[in-house]
C-alpha cells in the first residue's frame, strides 16, 4: 500500500509522535484552509515535518530545548517522511479546562494552548488522536512550492510505501491512552 496524503505538523511534534511520547495533535487549521476552517480530509496520513512556525517558547521542557527557530518561509530542500498515522478519534473542544486537563498528553505548553483557544474563539480546537507507525524505509522527497504555506494538508508528488511499517505503540498502550483522553474530554 502507498500513500501521498500528508498532514503537516511541527517537526518536534512529529518526532514525539514517532517516539510514542504523545498521540495528540491540537489544531485550528492554517490560514489557507478551505473556507478558513479546519477539517480532517483523510483518516490515514503521512506525517510531514515542518520547521517554520516551531517556537521553543510554546513547548514544554525538554522539547523547547530541541527546537531552533528558523526564518519565515524557510524549509529544507529535502523533506524526510519517516512515519504515517491513522487518525482514530477527533474531539472538538471549546473549554479551556478540558484542554488544560489534556496537558500531559502533548508537547505544547500552556501559552500555546491559550493562544490556540483565543485564535478564532468561536471555532473549536480540534484534538486529533493519532496511531502512529514508523515506515520501514524513511523517504526523502524534494520540497515543492505547493507544499508551503499555512495549510494542514498536502498531496505529495510522490507515493510513499507503507509496507512493513511498525506501530509506535502496542494496541494495549494506545488503547489505554485513548481511554484516558476520552475520559478527560467527556468530563468537560
């Protein structure tokens, strides 16, 4: 099986997903989202690491020390795709208390969460649960201008093989985290 649909995310977050350190992404969508709103276009996606908007001041320790800011518009000439994910659950959250209770399940700090909730305050924050898989062979693809900009989704000009990919977490470990996250979301 091959895939070309990709979800763009901070490289530090992609790395945390690949290492099983988190299973959540928090999204409101990029400026270039269709209709100005975030939507989940695909349930299975390649994880496309981005660098431009990473900000160490919006990350918890020790992740903040692992990020170096880059100039606006910067991107590597070659993008390393080393994982994909199944988006297993999507929660829409509007309450700050619920998002704060999810703090242990992601890499971002309280300032990031606060800024996301305040941006487009009438729009919910999308909490995506991802079951991540490491590719058997990471693939380098050439950067294309259509991959740039503040958008969540890109269709790559290459198909990436998913054959022999391995789950980052066991079924039991993933299920345990999902149940804990659902309990937090439902309590709000």
